[in-house]
C-alpha cells in the first residue's frame, strides 16, 4: 500500500529536516502543510503546557488533513527566569516589542520584508536571543542552567490521540551567540554533554547547539530524544498500513 503519509504540522524547515532525517529507512513519508497545497487551520496555542498545545494541534491537523498527524510543542526553560520563556519561547520577544534590538536583529528584520516567513522567523529568533541575553545580563554561569523540552503527539485521521512523548536536553545559556546551524535559541544553548566533554579535554571549548553537526545535535537534542521515542509508534502504524 506504500508508505504511511504523516503530516508534520509545521512550517519550520528546521523541524522538518530533523524529522525527515530521523525517519530515514522507515516506510514513512513526512509531508508538510505546504506539500498538501492547502492552508491548515489556525490552532490557538493557548495551553498552559507544551503537551496541551501539542495535543490540540495534532488532533486539529489530523482531522483537517485526513492523515495521521504529528505535532510538536517545544521551548526553552531557564532556571534563573523561573522557567521562562516556556510555552512562550517562539514568540517571547513579541511580549516585549519595545525591547532593544541588535544590528543582527535589524538586518534580519529587513530581510524578512523581502524574503517572507522564513526570514521573518529568523528575525524573531534574533529578537528572542537578544531578550534572553538582556534578561541574563550579569548572571554567572552557575545560575545560567536551562533545559530544552519537546512534546510530540501523534493523532489518527479522526483526531484521536495515539501517543504522547516528551524529550528533554539540559544545558546552560552562553554569554554570546556562537554557530550558524540550528534555529531558535541554539546559538546560545550549550548542552550538558558539551560542558562535560570540554571539562575533560584541556584547551577545548563547549559548543553550542548551533555549532554541532546535524547528526550530533540529533543524538542529544530534546526533539531528537522525543522523535526516537515516537519512532516505534510510527513503525507500528506503517506495518498496520502495509498488512
């Protein structure tokens, strides 16, 4: 019967690349709303938790598309900020539109006017990172602990939720952006595995998520952890489809 078509309800190209890498070898075809050529319904992410938002999105997009759907909600929780930005991670800077902007942010904003939503997302990432650096100004390394969290939910075409998993990656927020890979807060997030490696290798420095090759990031990231937990569910669905 062919591959299981799985709608991943995101327009974020970074997330799509990560999932497609992780399902390589499975009889699963990951499709995005753009691939379907239709505009998905707006789902208000008004939940108090990542899980609530992911469940809401997965059910709505599955019913809309008539396909099995995978939705995620993820973000950053910073210890010194009481767990903020949390569920507001993606649009944190929008809550404080009058905050300071860096030259990098201003350039990204100008590009967004010309290039559309992808550059617009990059501009927002820059504003978010500016806000994070400003919020932690003067905070020592010992108090810059943080964790990335990702919740993934799979729903059947009728909207019923089939599985929910959570992935976590602990780390620390750096003092300046480093690296050009990844997206979101990756240029500032230094994972614990890198801190431990650098401590054992004199002369080396801990890399941010944005400095890691894609394969290394997938192996330790919150989303990579969640995806690996959801893979058995996708395998079962694919087998059932082919039976």
